[in-house]
């Protein structure tokens, strides 16, 4: 094999620099995507927490109304239908703020809340142009489902979905079902 000339020495270095630069760009791009995903997850957490907080506050109000009307079974069905609970969107705003976000909240029927949260922190500077001042948004809907139904209008038995029936004794109302026994609160797709 004839000896190589020195004219080709150093030709690999520019290719090496190009490959390293490409890998660094990809690393920064993946970092930017990860940064955006973290911001989006933060906004989703805020939206979920806010919607659930509003629904749980309304659930507790409805359960309190039921306790007040326990001796008047004619009012029970309207309570289980969601009448009488106040708009708990203020609670949703508080929970969103606790999760470093702002929220818009509105009732979704009588037994639900729809929340749109926006993260307070922007996505930040990255190699992706136009992301520096953008904020992540997320939506959530929480609903309240009655778990029990009255059986008749004379101090009835509450028939509940979990198989428990609450037979109420008007002379001993010390053991009444709690809010979690009467209503179920959960997220639904927004």
C-alpha cells in the first residue's frame, strides 16, 4: 500500500463539528419540548384542582341543605337534582392561584363546573422561536353525581348506588350520611 499524502488530514474535523452542533441543537429542542410539557402539565393540574374544588364545595353545600331538610322529604329530590347550591367558582379561582395559574370558571349545568386555567409562568426562552412569552392552557370539567335517591315522601329510605340504604329514624338523626355518601365528585373529559 503506498503511503498517504498529507493533503487529506483534518477532513473529519468539519464533519465532527457539524454532527456535534446538530446533536446540541436536538438536545436544546428536546429540552424546549420538555419545558413546554412541564408547563402544560402544571396548567392541567391547576385546572383539575380548581374544577374539583368548586364541585366539592357545591357537593358539601348540597349535603348541608339535605341535613337541614332531613325531616322534610319533599325537598330531597330538588337537593339531589342540584338546586340550592351556590356558584363555587370563587373556590376554583383560589385553587388555581395555589397552583400558580389563573382560571376562568363557569357552572356546567346545575351539577358541574368547567374551568380553563392558564399557567402564570411563560414557557420561557428556547431554541423554538415564539415560545418565550407563551403560557400553557388547560381545561377541566368536574361533575357531581347524586349517589342516593329518596324512595317516597314520608321520611323515606335513601337508596344509594353502593348498595347501602339509609333508613332514617326521625327520633334519632345522629347517624346521617356524609357528603361523600350522598354525592360523588369526579373529573370528566373537557
